[in-house]
C-alpha cells in the first residue's frame, strides 16, 4: 500500500497525465447554472463521470433532476449508455445532492497500467454528458 503522501503524488501524476493526454477544456463547473456541475472521480476500485445537482433548495434540485429524468431514454440510448441516478445521493461530507453518473469498475488510479483505459472512459462519457447538456 502507499503512504498518504505517495497516494497524493500518484493522484497528482494521474490528473496531470490525463490533462496532457487529452488537452481539452471540459465544461465541469462552467455550466452557467449555479450548483450544477460535471465531475470526474477516481479511486482504487472504480472511476466515475457524473452530473451533480447540488442546489441547497430541494425544490430547485428536484426540478433539475426531474428534467434530466424526463429525458432518461434519450440520455441512455443516444449519449452515455447505461447510467445510475439517485435523487437523494449523500456525499461523504453528509451533503445531499442529486447525481446522475456512469462508472467503470476494476480499474485503479494507483495502477498506471489502467490509466489509458480510465482516460478513454473519461473522455467518452464526459463528452457524451456535455453533448447531452448542450442539446437539452
């Protein structure tokens, strides 16, 4: 296993390598909608690409979630394929958000042999989420 410092260094190298391999400006937090963002995440077991709807006001959060939910078939069939959704997703810090995400298992940010596979997954799925966002 890695020390905390070694793990941090590997993560830094991973994200730097991803940025260099795929130098593109991703939408991420620049959606023009407050508390609505796209995220990449990676750990030692899986990676995810998600749409996070983080509005504190549950009515607004649910409205955005319902809008995407109403387009579920289009999102799945024309853009990202199989995905997961949770209207009341609890983050590690206890905050409740709505999340729509895709994930890939059996890959690790700590295994450099997985990096290219992870990068390609990230690019494919984030691009699909962004295209969906721009269109709908």
